[in-house]
C-alpha cells in the first residue's frame, strides 16, 4: 500500500515519544523526553499546548478526568492539567540514579506498565526492568535484566502482551491475564538488526498485529503475532519512535520522532524530523485503557 504521511506538528522534539489518544476529548498527548515536555494536539483545529515537567519524562497515560499519569525519571506521578500540580503515585528505581523511566503504557488490567533503561552506559547494560504500577501506588517488578525497556502493546482481545528491549534488540510476546495482570509463556518472536529497524515503541491493531517504530531504519514495521513481517512502511524522516492509533475511527496512525543526535546533512534532507506525523491506515487500533480503569 502507499500512504500519505503528513507532519501535523513541527515540534522539533529531541525525542518525541509516548503518543496517547484521548478518545473522550478527541485529542492526542505525547512527550519530548529531553525537552521535559507534555504536549497536546487537537487534530480538528490544529491547536497545541505544552506543559513543562521538572524532570525528564519518559511516558504518559490518561488518568482521571483532566489528569494524566506521567512517568518522570524516578517515578509515576499524577499531573492535573488544570492546576499543573504533580503528585507522586509511586517511586521507580529511586536507588538507581543512573537509570530512568522510559516507555510505559496502561494495559487492559488498568495498571500502568512502566519500563526503565540504563541511562549512563554505552553500550547499554542489563540494569533495567519492567514494572506494573497500580493506581493505589503498588509497584511489582515483572521483567528484569533489561537494557532499554520499550515497545509495550496489548492485543485487542486482551490476551497478548508485546514488549521489546531496544538494545536487545528483540521483541517478546507474553500470554496476558487481564483480570490479574499476570504474564506467562514468554516467547522471543523477533531479533532485529539496525537495517531492519531497532524496535522502539509499539502499538497493536484490532486484528492482533504489532506495529513497531523502527527507529534505526526510518520505517514502521507491521508484524503478525508470531513475528512475521507483514508490511514495512518507509517514512519521510529517519527516526520514528512510537506509533499510536487514534482518531474517531481509530484508523489514524500517529507517529512521534526524534531530532536529537541527527546530523546537519540528515536534517537538511528531512527538516521535519522530530515532529509529530500521521497517516491513515486500513485497520483500526486496539483500545488503550485509562490508568485505574480496566478495559
């Protein structure tokens, strides 16, 4: 298929990430990690808004009315969009100052699944983990020995969880119990090269396929549940970080990107790198829950 890919916001994000569609209010949120920003777009009007965070922000999730859960460097906080007040819900790896919160997403169980990453070493070391955080502040470590936890997504039937390590670089699949948040039967379905597309953020469509931001290859890769490549979509910018389904019919794919670290030559060829992009697709995305509200 051929796609029309448009830049909706020339936000020039150092690392744009964590796009989340708010179906109640027909708006999209996303973050700029090094810029310490929460950003919002109203696609109908094109209006945007930005809120500054006091620390690096890795991810966000929809929470209570007019509030978000934000994954800052050292924990999960409630952010009130009206008062701009932050309230700590749960600390994450506060004993590891060289780690930070990275990718996170609310699962069908209503918990905020938040991963961390080694933010010091290169090459990265397996010092990070994946955590399940509930709205009452309970934190449970689910996966250990990660370098850069990433790529969380759940199938529409709520029975499968996908999870990647961007510096593995691999993608694992788990059986998921939405009633308990238990994961089991860990299966490695992908090991990807830089040319194929190192797996960054991910999203699932309602057919159970996994869409992965191939940040090293300038592509979105669409994989089957078993890791078969179904489609490789080339993009007009080199660093896609995370896809997100949204729009009234959930058939708009929003894509964040990263401008940081790109050469002048690269930016001359793709000046909108770091922006928020979108394209129409033929399949709807699986719904994503709000924090504390299971699907």
